């Protein structure tokens, strides 16, 4: 697969430099230490939104089979007033680690920073108890 011109990284923090951190997720590819990014900007947006666990069973997941992606919450609420950020980054230091994710093991300087307001993505969010 050809590398895309740019990749996207979503986070709740405003940063000048994206530093590698320990990933926490379901699969082996989700537990690497690095800067994660995706080639589809829409898939980075859910990670720019702030979530609050409401109980021990709190879960946040992203269904990526449709566009826009669906953000599925269980025992979790959204902090509607907290803005997040999607960073556009050059692919140069990234390697593809699965069908959707790329990883850089070194710090990455963003090319662009986009502010994400959760309210704009309310229709992407579903409560698992309602489906």
C-alpha cells in the first residue's frame, strides 16, 4: 500500500510536539509505545473528544465500518464543553501497523492543528444501552 501524503492524530491536549506514549487497546497493534495516526481524518476525531466514565463498566469504542464512524459509549458521558484537537502530520517517520493505523516511535511535529468541538459530532455518538 502506498503511504498517504498526510496522517491524522486526535487528542484532547493542545501540543506543539506529539511525543510517543504507551498505547492501551484491544489488539497487539494497540499497545505499542509511539504516536498513533490514521490516514482517514474522520477516524482521528473520536480520539479528540473528552469522555467521562460513569461506572466501572465504562467503555468507549469506534465502529469504523461506516462513514462517518460511530462512537459507541457504555457507562460513559461526553464532556461537551471540552475542545480537542486533530493534528495533521507528515507520514515520514510512520510505519503502517495494521489496516487503519500508523505508528511513529519518534516525536512528530504537526503540520496543522484543527480544533474539534464535540457538539459538532453529536450525531456520531450512540449510547450502547440504546442500541
